[in-house]
C-alpha cells in the first residue's frame, strides 16, 4: 500500500466584514440624511442602495458563509436584500405596481425591527461596537415604523438623526477592524470584553 499523506489546506482569507459594514453604514447615513430632511430621496441614495448597500452586502454574506460565520452570513445577506427590496419598493410603482402605503410600510419596517432585535441579541456575544450597531438599527426600524403608522413627520426626523448615528457606528466598526488588522494592534477600540 502506498504511503498516504494527508494534505491539510489552511484557508487564510481576508475579513469581509468591514466591506459589509461600510456598505451598510454609508448607505444608512445617506438615507437618513434624507429622513432627517437634508435632501430629497434621489438617484444617489437608490444607487447606493442597489450597489453598496445591496449587492456588496450580499457578496459579503457569501464570503462570511465561506468562513463558516452564520451570524455574519445572516446579517450581511439579509441587510443586502433589505436595501434591494427598499429600492424596488420605490421603483415598482413606476412600472404599474400598486405603491406601498404608509400602513404597509409600517409592517415592513416592523418586521425588520423584529429581525434586527434578534440580531442584536446575537451581538451581545460580540464587541461593544457591534452591540451599538445592532441596537441603534433596531431602534431605527421601530422609529420608522411608528412614523409610518402614525403619520408623525417629527418622529421621522428623529429617526433620521438616530439613523445617522447608526450608520456612523457601522462605519467606525469597519474602520476599526481594518486599521487594527493593518497595524497589528488596537488603533480604534471595538470594546472587546473577555
């Protein structure tokens, strides 16, 4: 019998999470600048929603799957699809589909708030930075749902400012992961508890 050798292949791939966090964070900041009243919903926000918030996060979700990270796969793929559905909700009425009502959007946003609440519970095992991202995102979805159910524009503006904080927290988390890896030490703390 011939010598049998076991070949071990060690996979060393880059951390895809910063890309997903940036796609999510930058798109969230831009949409919530709109929600806060700084500018109207326009092609810039919709394009970010399709490509950086949507497609990039879907790619990251697949990359996290390859790394056997169920939490990352679920989060990035789901929020990538969130952005794509949100863009199509805006576009489909232009092709003859019935436009969503504030009432139906309230339920849409509530479902995303429930999903994000469970992701927040999962983030309790991660860094403080992750807890802030998911906690502020859950609050954002529920505030936007309340805005749509109530028709209260002031709640929408408050949600906009809170969403800017959420998006910036994701951007911070992404930059921290990149710089900490590049420098091999903590340049930007993530709040890792042992």
